[in-house]
């Protein structure tokens, strides 16, 4: 088994011809390792822009890639052709830190190669999610590559950040801290049609209180003091993609504002709720 840890740098800018913001890949970097995590080879290429004439200031400051570098790069089609040849016919598990690189790569294949999918992607692992399982202080929020390395006790004083190959190598150092071959292979997913449907699904907030995807049980409020269900005292209001209403507990004689926000993903609806007790001045109003 061979693992390829890949990283991309891209430029986000408004394209007047497409009349929208686009993410155009500037650089591909990758490191190939065996199942002992020994480096077999590395890959790095700068890509010439076909949509955007100048890099954004933010990208130049982060990556130190210049407009001259971009101008002298190869086309996206040539870059991914060389990358595919570099991979060869090896049985690979691809990894990236978070799936945003894979989504951008999918979009660029669609824009420049008119292909729906990534030809060399057969099995994929989100390295960020995998590593985060082993970081004790981690929350549900996505942790950055640099912060993960720090949490894992990796010395990053000699690292160059926001360059594709260097970030791939740092990802490898993180993987070495928590590598378990069996667990890793069980965590990898097959890149079939369902994989791409889930990958490209755009999560959205539900703004209609009558949407059947809303779990009606989540629209009930339990008193955190007595544990009994409270009575809803007002209509639901939708503000900033959040539903809220007033609830009253007869047992405790208290009024609260209960809020719920529903975000739809490909295979689930995520719910966040909050309760705030109304002050006397609020009750009077």
C-alpha cells in the first residue's frame, strides 16, 4: 500500500467572465510514502493561471508565490497529467488536510478538463479528521495543520508554511504521531459517485420552520431546573437563520427564550440550541 499526502495552494478572486468568485489552483505538492511511512518520492509544480491575471495580496503574502512565478508555471492540464504519471498505477490512499483541497481540485478538473471527478482518486482519507481523533484538547471545530502539529509536540521552527510540498511534509509528520495502519485503512473511503455527491454538497441553513427535515422534538424546550417540558408562549421568529420563541415553565415560574438553528448536510441535519432566561425587564416588555 502507498499513501500520497497532497496539498494545494490556490488563488480566490472574482472572475468577470464567469461573474463569480473562483478558486484557481496555483500549486500542487505531494509526498508519497510506503506503509512504513518512509518517503518514496515528492512532487511539486507551479500552475499558470488561465482565469486570473494577478494574485490577490493575501495569497502573495501567505505563499510568497509571485505573479512572475505563476506566469512561468505550466497549465493545469499539464500539471495534473504530470501528477497522474508520477502516481502511476500504484494502489494509493490519498490524503489532504481537510477536504477543501479535494473540492477545489474537483472544480478545477471541471473547469479546465471538462471532467466530473478526479481520475487518479480511488481511496481518500481526510487527514485532519484522522489526526484530530488523537488530539486530546481538540474540539469539534476543524483544527489547522499548524495548530495540530503544535498540539502533537512537533517542532515547527524550521517549517515553511503555505507552500504545497512543505505543508504535505508537515502533514506526514503529524501522521507519524498517530499512525495505525489498520485504523487508517478502515477510515479511508472509496471515491465513488456517492463520495463526490457528499463532497460537493453545499451545506445550508434551514429557514422554513415547516421543513420536514426539522426534528420536531428539537422545537420543544425542557426546563433545565425541573426537567419538565415548558409551554411555548409566542410564535417562532426567524432571525439570522435561527428560530426562537418564548417558553414558560409553570413549575418554576420562569420565562426563557429558546433558540434553535438547523444546518443541513449531505447525510444529516446538525442542530444547535440555546436557552437564555428572560430578565424582569424583558418580561415586562
